[in-house]
C-alpha cells in the first residue's frame, strides 16, 4: 500500500552518502517514537510478499525476494526500517532547508512518516501540504492542514480505511504533538462530484464543531447547487459535524446567457460593482470630517486623483494587498460596496488572512463562512453577496470584527443615530460621520462608497495594530496592564550555527540549554567548552495519564553533578501535569526534596504543558486552575528560598493564562524562532528545540537568558 523507493534506489542513495545517520549539522532527525508508530502500523512479515505494487518484507520495506531465502527477523526488519528512515530523513531536511522552513519535532516526525509511506514525491510544492508549509502554516486552518494529510489516503484510486486512519494519526501528531498517534477528534467527509471536478474527494472536520467552509465542485455548463447526503438532506456551511459523512454534488443546468466560453459561470470582482461614474470625486468625504491638505502621492489609478482626500488611504491599502482595482485598471471610488467586498475588506483590515473561494462558489463565500464561524454575522443572514451594503450594516460588521461591544459612554455624537456599534466605532476613532449645518450625521441607511470605506479600513488597521495580537490562527486582545517586552527586537541576532545573541553591551546575556533523560548521557566538559553558560535540568515529571504518577528524571543526579563539575550554572524544572492545587504542591515538594544537597544559580521552573493525546488528563484544562497551580508551586519554591519561574508559550500567554498572575514570577518563554515579536516581559527564552551542542547526541533545547541570577 505504499509507493516506496525500490531497493536499488535505496542502495544508490546509501552509497552516495556513505553511511546512514548522516543528517547535516543542525538538521533534524526522526525520533524513536516514530519507529514505534511505523512498526505498529506496518504488518510485520518475516517472508517476502507482493501486494500488487511490488515485493516487500519486514515492516513494509521494498526488497528482492531472492535476497531473503531464510526470511527476516524483527531486529533485522527494525534496522532496515531505520536505514530507510535515515534516507528519508535527509529528504525532509533538504525540503525544509530549500524552503527556509522551521518545524518542531512532532511535525518533522509526521513528515518522515509520510515519506516512509509514499517516498519524497509527496513534498512536491504543487501538493497542498508542502504548499501550506512553504506559504506558512499560520495562513491555514487546522481543518485545511488535516485535510491536506487526508488527501494521501488512496490505494488504487480508492480511499483506503487503513491509510486514512494513518493520515489522521499523522495529522494529530503534526498539529498537536500527539505521540499516542490516535485516530480520534476528526470526522471525514467523502465527496462525489457526480460528473464534475473537485480539488479532493476527502476532507476532515473536527467532530462536534461546524462545517465552516464546505468544498465546492465545478462542471462545465452546470451550476453547483450543493452537497446532498445519503438520506436526501442537504449539507450546509455551518451544520454541526456529528460523524463521518458521504455526500454527492447536485447540479442545475446553467442558462446559456450566464456561461463563459469554457461553459462555467463568470467569476471575479468585475461583475460585483456598479459601473464606474466618470466624474472624479474630489470633495465628498462621506464618513469623514474635513482634513488637512493631502501629501503629493503617486497616481496608482487613473480615476484616483493624488489630490483627493482618500488617495493616501487607497495607496496604502493597495500596497498592503487589501484593496485592488478592476481589470481595466480603474478604482471607481464612487461605486457602492457590496456585502462580498465588505466582508473581504473588513476581515483583511482586521488582520485575518485571505480566504480562498471554493471551486464554483462566489469569490467571497470563504469570507462569509469565516465571519459566520466567528459569529460576526448570523448564519443565513447574508444570502446575496452581490447586494449593496448600507452604512448601518458596515458599522455592525466593523464593530463585530474589532470586538467592540457597545459604547463606553452611552452618549451618541450623532444627531441621526444612537446605535451602540456606531457610537463605539466613533469613540475608537474609526468612524467620524459628516458635518452638515452644525450637525454630525451618520446616514446609516445610505450606501458606502469605495472611497469612503478606504478610510474606515485604514483606521481599522491602526486600531488592530494597537489592540490585538495573532497567534496559532487566533486573535487576542493586548492587555495594557501587563509588563511589556523591554528588549529591542532588532538586537536579537543568530550566528551561522543558529545560536542566538542579544547585541547590547549594557545587557547581560547568557547562553543555555535545558535537558532531561531524553538527551541521554552528556559529556558536560565538552558542553561547557562549546560556549554554554548554564543548564536547566529536569528533576522530575508527572505522567499525563489518568493516575498522573510522579517520577524522578533518571538522569537528574548525573546531569546536576556533571554540569556543576564542568563549571556550568544550573537551574531545574519540573514537568507538570497537575490538575489541582494539591497536585502542584505535591510536585513542588518532590522538587525540593530532590534539590537537597545541591546549590542552584538559576530558578526552579514550573513547566506546565498541555498534552492533547487521547486519555490525557490535561487535554481540556481549566485554565484558571492552571494559574492556581502556578501560584501554588511557585509559592512553595519561594518559601524554600529558591527563585520560582513559570514556563509558557505564546499561545498560552496570549490566549489561555491570566498573565497578570503569571507575571508575579519570572517567565521562561518557549517560542521556536529567532525573530522576537513577543509583546510581554520575560527573562529567559527557549528559542529552539533542535539545537546542536558538542557533547550531546541529537537535538537539544537552546535558551538565552537576559537576567542576572
């Protein structure tokens, strides 16, 4: 069921590199957990077999039958599997290097699993998953990424259940670091185009959530009418995902007048707007008050005068890719704005990425689905995306997209409306209205022009930059009460080996690593000689299973003694899965007991992390309780005379934790990047999980500390 390299090709590749296990310095390497997974999924065969695509043996490795007259042992088969993984390991690393992509260990293992199953050809950038990686995963939803995995579930042109389960397991590993390789959490949608064409015939959706954007199909001479379930009911955007489904496309014959030369319905922005008014608009500011004389600007559109009040807005928004013109090169500033345009423009100005149009659907339907999913508009409330939108409707949509929930003062500055959304937007500096005979008017029932909305969009962008931050595909409000990042982001610079420094002579900078049993035996003298100043060493951990047993890290004592003997400063961390305050105190007590006889120069870190694996006790945490656990652990550590520290990543800090409570302690940020854009204060930064340090085999976490301990 695989398309692996032939044995001859494997031999050629091995010869070309000399020996296996040859990843370039700084490259990533598959984990032992991946080997366990592949052995679980591949049926072991001691004798050669032919599945119709070729001869295989052991754990699905291609072979020449005559070379194995006595069969193969499990030990030999495992080594054979690892040898092939070493080859594919380099293929994945080469793809990542070529495209400047950084992934974590779980994502790398998922890519190696795909390569073991299909060979390296799946990484062709024309395919969806590698294309997503190249464009940046942050631009795609978890559903889109999981569906890109599911596409690789076919055998002999048909969807194969075993392959589909593997793709789901690998998607869970890629998205959530789920090393249990579970198949849970997703339902599949099988689509039959019934004579039409479609991007894929299988999609994954999170069970219990909604079909926010259903796929579309196309067929020459026909209009796509939707997906019909086997019970005859239609499946709609916004329906709840209750389980696996199979659907078929419904088609209606397209009238001749609506067909293009290819037989398809016409598409594109040009059919959305009203015809352009040839008269140049120079004075009517619509939603705006009077302003100073504009700067002299380049003329990007023949119908936008550089002297017009809106030219600066249009130029800026065009440069940012939010606004564009027509195929004839005009902008048409006085044309009315439609619902489709408004959805796209407002969502893009609010900071959200572009939403692609499903095949055969309205060009703005992806934006409508996204707005419904975030409850900016009600499901079914906008059926005609070509309808002209009013100012009142624009106001409601803008306020929802910016999460402005009504006025703070309650007093309306407008003489013709007291709408809370409109008042809130005025107070935020986004809407101004127009002054007529001493009155400030909003004219909510009027349409809005493309010139007018350009001003609204520009002001929205300024508001978003000041009030929001984006992480993990979600948007979070910036908390003005938190201590801000005090460092100059431009001074963080990585050297040729990928090690980070902070180029400020007035700032103490120390380089460090954090280690546990997984790094194996460490030559600490070589570590110290390789420019490492400190080590944060795991002392213990709690399992993520139901019972949550606590364990001492097997290498804790050796690592502590070795690091100190080599002259390194040390701190410790406890990997927590606490779900109650009592458990957090229990973990602190264990850490303090393990520290007897040791002197620390660095903090004792509470490393609470969410584990999404099936059966995990922290899969659906109570985040208030997590903060309670941070307080409980750190209070015990502080009372014992040590410096406590809390570990967190960007998603936890922006979306989950009460950072006012967390900032009572020093912070250890986990953000695997050398570009610093974190907003809040921290003292130590874990910037890589794939570092290379002399004296340590394999990857190690790299850190930079900016506080004198």
